[in-house]
C-alpha cells in the first residue's frame, strides 16, 4: 500500500493499510461469491479512505466487515495538483484488484509463487491493475517499482528467515533479471556525477539503478 502512494501519499496509504487490515479484508471477501469480491474490497477500502467520490461507492457501516477502523479525513490525503491518473482513489481501486487476485492463495504466498516462475514480466503483471475506462489503476511502471522496492525485498527476507532454506535464492535471482525501472532525479543526477558520457549506458537494469540510489544515500549520510 505504501508503494502505491508515491512520495506525497505514502503516509496516508500506510495509515489506510492499518485501518483496513489485510486479514479483515481477505476474510470478509472469501465469504462472498468470486465475481463480487473485487467490488466489495474496493468499497471497503474506499469507505476507510474517505475518498468515496473517486470512483467507488462508500460502504455503509452495516456492510463494513469487522476489523476495519475509522474513516480517514479527506484532508489527510495530498490531492492538490495530483494528475487524475495518479489520484489515490484510483490507486486504492488498483489495490482492490491486486488483493482480489491473491485472496484465494493469500497475498504473500501468491506473490511468492509468482516470483517462483522466475519471470520479472510475470511478477510485474501480477502487480498491475487495468481499468475498463481510462488509464490503468496500477500500470506497468508502478508494477515494476512495487516488485523491486517492496515485493522482492520482502520475499528475500522471508527466504532468509526460513530454517529449511526452501525458497533460498529465488528473490535474488528474479531481482538480477529485472530490467530498468523508470528513471528519477536521483538516478539521473548520480549517473551524471559518477559516469563519463560513454559509460552511462552501463546503467541498464534495476540493480544498477538501485546501486545509484544506495550511493546517493551514502553520500547524503556522509554530509
């Protein structure tokens, strides 16, 4: 959820995740027919977010599952000058699609199975959410970011914590295959500062981009 929020809405997305716990959403969704789950999850998330007008009706209190917290104040969200395609309401609906996709298997187990296919494209697709009208709720670029910055680090930590080492090396192997993510100010600045023009094409995959971000963090800490 934090990864859906970009820098300006990471905090409210994290707050939403705490107010609408995964266990409560998944438990309630599994009691519904499969064809109605994604709409219900979207309504429950929107009911907690306070952003009901963004595209999903707000569930009444009587229809909200047990375990959901308070309704957030709209003012907790950063909405000023946010492009319609990046509106947090659309990202919330994308989260509903992703949660519905894994509700049978469980989010963590399902993502681990996707990673086990050893396909960056497949893992990315599992984190995207298309829309019937307008831009995707979660597009390919954001799906890649979620995979590299959230899912694979989580899966790597999970592997490290397993006594039998059953999934050892999967997350690392998928990570090593990941193509470049969308550039940002930090990666561009570090590329210009550290690499001669003729070497800049060497930043050709997600690992090397992450290396630039790591070096930037080290430099900021040094000063």
